[in-house]
C-alpha cells in the first residue's frame, strides 16, 4: 500500500491481485472446461510418441473430439480413432480377414444380404462375394496370421452352399464376384485400429507387446491436477496471471469434431480392457 495526501491508495500490483481474486470463480469455471481437453491432448501426444513405426497408420487416425449433449456445467472429450476406408492390396491376401457389420439406422432397413454377410463373418479378401453397400454396412479389415487366414478361407468354403442358399431364399440374385474385387482393386475396408492397438498393447496374435496406451494414461494420472496446471501454460496463466484474459474466449484449438454421448460410451469397453478409467479422458 502507498500513502498519499493523507489517505491510503492501493498500488498497481495489489490492484491486480484483488482483480484476480475477484475473477477466480469465473476463471475456475473456465479451467474446468480446459482440463478435460488438455488431458486428452496430452494423452494423444504421448500415445503417438509410443506407437511403433510399423503402426504409423494408427497415429494418423487418432483424434480428440468433444462430447455433445452434456449439461452446461459438464465438459468431456474423447480420444479415439477415426479410421477411413482404403482399398485392399494383393499383398494383404494372406494377412487379412474381413468382418461385415450392419450400420444402425432406424430410418433404413438393413438388406438381407448384409445380414447374411454379417452372420458368416469373418471372410477373406478372396471369399467375400462382393463389396456391400457402404450406406448400409461397413467392412472392417483385421490383421491375421497366414494360418488364421487359411482357416477362415477353409470355413467359408465349407459353408458356401449355406450362405448362397440363404441369399436365394431371401430373393437375391446369384452374386457374381466383381473382377475388380478379384484383383483387389475395388474392395475397400476400414482397418480395425482398436484390435491393432490392443494387439500391440498386450502382444496378442503373435505380436510383441509394445504398450502405448497404458504408459501414456498412467503418466497423466501420476501428475494429477497440480501437474496438469503446471504443465499447461494456458491453464496456469488462467489461474495465476491477472493480466491474462484469454480464458474468457477460450475454445479448443484442434478437435476432430463432436461425438454423441452414446458414441462416447461405446469407447468405454476399450478403456476397460486397458484397465484404466480417468473420466474426462475417455
């Protein structure tokens, strides 16, 4: 405090501190929105750093999305994979199995052909009869050993008469294999990145264990809230810098869009497989 003209006048530093104290409730509400995003982004960075080179496709499809539909006082983000369909290659014939899954849509009936393909999954690239319509189904590709691929091919050869009969009974015309599919040019599938990630995490399917999710999440957990505040400059400034006003208009700098609550909940089983639950960083 400084004395002047017979009265006490607060100096600028004390005035800034008093202003900060007055804004603390509002700043704390802003920080509550920042922390889930910052935590998810931190885990994303750590996972990408730990994913081995031979799984670099996994790095490309990881993103952070905001969960929509929550109450105004709640904020959540999910770290998840958004893989895109890609054409299969001839070199993948003996290392890939395919799963056909119907897309849930209350406004559109799932064709019988898709149900049949789904029921008889998995397939191999050369046994899948045709590329199903992307509007009603999704084809998921999963890495497998040549031995597993051979067993799936043998199984589809044995039940070929069964699924062809089902298609005939459903009133479907005989499906002729597209020549382009035979050459592996037209068949598109979405990589099963969740399976690939768990395969690397736990060493399944003959792969060596190369943990990336658990170390990344545990590193976040070990730092706690205090560590998050110290390591994140924006959060730190919001809580300690009277001159910083960026918290008033804060928005996530980079997200993969928005997901529904139901979609976010669909990632929880993957989280449970890892044996870790951190709330906002799903």
